[in-house]
């Protein structure tokens, strides 16, 4: 939907009340269940107003993806990409192999979020291979289909990390801006506590100044080259 110039990619984590074991620094990224449908409706309207394409993604592979997110998406004829951690498949409160296949059957796409949800920049070569190549194979085996997209945990990357991801068709960061059409590495805007419909409208419609665009380009270049 929308124009060809830019994409608004909204990212969510858990839907509902975060479980007690969820770390304190991750809890603000869980979206209240009652708010989530409102934000989807706001996103559809904002994307039309802003003339941008809308994409929706989810990280971490929480069971709430299937129980809360998929029904709300399906009710609006929306698809999404769900990035799961290979090492969490089938663990309590996380998606299992049957869940992944059911979601794919409902028109959702399944991608990789690595194996153990770690900062890839800090990984040694063996660990990086596990987080990229081995995780991809594990998820594809559970899904019964190829895995073509990768979401970088914590949005932390450098040229070594990006080089390890070259085999994926698309890679996603968390750089909090709209993405260019057709870009391989795409920034996303991740939900945080306090968001409203107006937050999404602003992200879809705000006009980036030349100064801001140059600053964004410089920041992305530093990450790619470091």
C-alpha cells in the first residue's frame, strides 16, 4: 500500500502484560493488549496519510505473537514478519514448531532473530556462525520452509555482522526512521511504552529535514564501516 519512496516499518515485541521473568529493560517494549488493535488501525490510516508503505514486524518469538497479534492482524487483512530466536523454539511462553507452521499457513512470514538473542557485535566467529547460519537452519527445519529475513538483536551491527548476513534477502535494524523502498538493510520503529495513535501518525508523516537526513546517513555509514 502507499507510495514507492519510503516504508514505515513498525516493530513490536510481546503483546499483553510482560511475564515476571522478562528483564526490566525489555518490559517497556511490551504493548498492552487493548492498545495493540488501536495502533494497527492508526498505522493503516497514518500510512495512507503519509503516502508510505506499511510493514509490521515482531521480535523474540513470544507466544503472544500467535495468541494476540495474529488474530488482530488477520481481522484487518494484514500480514507481518515474525522474527524468532532459534534457541527459544518450543520453550515455555515461546512459539513452537507447530505454531510457526500455523502462522505461516495464515499468511505470516517467519524470519530469524538469531539463536540466543545476543549482541552480535560481541560474538566470536563460532558464536556468530551459530547465531546466523545455524539459527537459520534450525528455524527453517521447524518451519518446513526457507527463512529469508533476519532482524538484528538490539539493532547492534557493524560491517562484520552485516557480512555474516549477506545470504539473507532482507535484514532489519532498529534505527527508528522510515526505510527506503527496496533497501536490503531496513530501519524499523519499535513500539515503546507511551506510544499512541499520534506517535504513529508522526512517524509516518513527519518530513525529514536535509540536516536530519544527512545525520541519519552519517550514522548508518558509521555503523556499516566500524
